[in-house]
C-alpha cells in the first residue's frame, strides 16, 4: 500500500514537472501575441489621432466654406444693386440718346437759320459795298422831293438800320445757342458714356470676384470630399485593426488552450512512461530478490506506438481545389502567377505587396494555414476579401485574400489549413479574374511594412 502511494506521488510529481516545463512555451506564445496586440492598439490610437485631425480639418474647411458663402451673399447683393444701376444708366442712356437726337435736330434747325441769315447779310453787304457804304443812306435822305418825303425816307432808313441790327443780334444769339447746345450735347454724351463704362467695369469686377469665390468654393468642396474619403479610409483601417485585435485575442486563447492540452498530453505520456519504468524496475528488483526461482517473467510490452499523425490532408474538394501541402503554408488557389511580389513595371511602377494567381472558371480559394478570420467583408479597393491571422511556432502571420467573387467564412471564425473560404473573382479594383494573395510576417498594417514574398514560403 505504501509502495502504491509512493508510486502515485512520484507520478503526480512527474506530471507537475512536465506541465510546469511546458508553461514557458505557452508564455512565449502569449507574449508574442500580446506584443502584436499591443502594437495594434498603438496603431489604432494613431489612426484615431489621424481621424480626429482629419475631422478637425473638415470642420475648418466647413468654416471656410461658410465664410465664402457669406462673401458670395454680399457680392450677390452688390451685384443686384449694380445690375439695377446698370439698367437705370442704360435707361438714362436711351433717354439721353433721345435728348441728343432732339438737340441735333434743334442745332440743325438753328444752323439752317444762321446760314439763311448769313446769306441775307452777305447780300446786304454786297449792296452796301456797291453803293459806297453809309453814303447810300444819305443819298436816300437828300433825294427827298418834299418835307413829307424826307420824313418818310428818314423813317424808312431807321427801319432798315433797325432790321439790320436785329438780324445781327439774332445771328449772334443763335450762334451762342448753337455753341451752348453743342457743349451740352458733348458733356451729356461724355457723362453717360463714363457712367456706363464705370458700371460695366464694376459689373465685370463683381462677376470676376464671384467667379473666383465659386472656384474657391469648388476647391473647398473637393478638399472636403477628399477629407471625408480619408476619414472613411481611416475608419476602415480602424475597423480592420479592431477585427485583427479581436481575432488575435481569440487566436491567443486557442494557442494557449492547445499548448496547455499538448503540455498535459505530453506530461501524461511522460508520467505513464515513468510509471511503467518504475514498475519494470520494481519487477526487476523483485525478480532479483527471488532469483532462486527459475520462473522467467516475460513482460508483454504494451508497445505504445506514438502518435502517428498522418498529416497528409485530403481536401476532398473538386479538381480545381489545391492539394494541401506539407509545411507551414499551402497554396491558396490553383492557377498561374500573373504578377509577382515587388516593384511592378506597369501601373506607374507601384510596389506589389503580394502575388496574383489567375485562372478561369469557378476556382475555389482555401486558407493557407490554420487560423482565425480577422475580417471577411467588402472593401472599396480589395472588393470581397478575407483577412486571417495565424500562429505558427509562436510567430504571428497574417494572410490576405482579395478580389474574391464571394466568401463563405465570417469574422472571428476559426479555419483550418486547406479549408475553402471563397471563390476567385474580379471584385474591387481589379482588371480580370484573379486572387491577390498577401503574406505578412506579423500583423497587417496599412503601410504593409510586414509584407513578405509568399513564393519564398509557399511552393507554388
């Protein structure tokens, strides 16, 4: 009985020793995942700061837009007043044109009258010159036959001289009037043309200012649209990082549980082996003690064949489903490599952070390794896509499957190596049916600094 108790105590101590010995590997995996989760938290904090900064930028842009709207309203009010003034001035111009037309007629009439008088005066002057000037008037008076005739002749001479004076006065008056009317005409025309030119200049200036303000408003609207797009991109980043954080947390729990189960299993196996060795030693000691008896004790060894884990995994899917290969990762889809990892010679020479696998028809896409789905959703650029996190020997990996026709897994789902997750497609920013596949050593980030060449880790 004491021996049995002693054997149990030894077994328990051995199991404890083995379990404790397995703890460092669990802690190592937990530490690895925790560091990745902490990095994601930091990146989410950075994304939040960028989002807040972009939202503040949008608020500033909206404030600028309000200021532009206020200025446009003022310009619009001034434009209305200016248009009214332009209309009034144009009416005045039209009225002035009528007045000018009348003035021109009056001037023409006066000029004709002046010309008529001028001709009369010329004739009178010619008559005077022929008669010797004023002497003709004396001859007329002296030639009277009687006193009565003299009175009549003197009265006639005075009347003629008075008529000549009136003609000259009227002529001078008409000449002055014509000159004044012409000056008035010139002044009115100049003023109207000046006012109209000033108003048209102001109108053009206001139109130019309105055009500039409208251009500024269009620019602000474009900046606001870009800022909103940035916010959406940042929001998508944050959602992906949040999903990645949750998936890693779940993968960490799975890794811890698997490590604990392995540790317990290994501890149990080693304890059983230790117990068997102890019992064999005990039997051997008893056999030595009872050596005179020739009974040979054959210990039928219960050959514990170790876990023959045949890791040849059969997918059992259609011919187009890739065969699950050995190693850490398996090929995610059948087809040819249409574009490799690295700098491209087309599309502006941008860097390609993955490989493109192309094929026609209905082509299944499988998980490259065991893991947890970070996110399965529709991206603005990747189209239908799936992100998966993996823990391989304590190292965190992330795989991305983009441009899918459809996917049949959900966020947070546990997947196994070779498990179908969707079909190859042409969704998102794509120019033909293919699978864009990325492999990241560590967590996924927007800058894709952890991206590695999948062809160095997977046999394509």
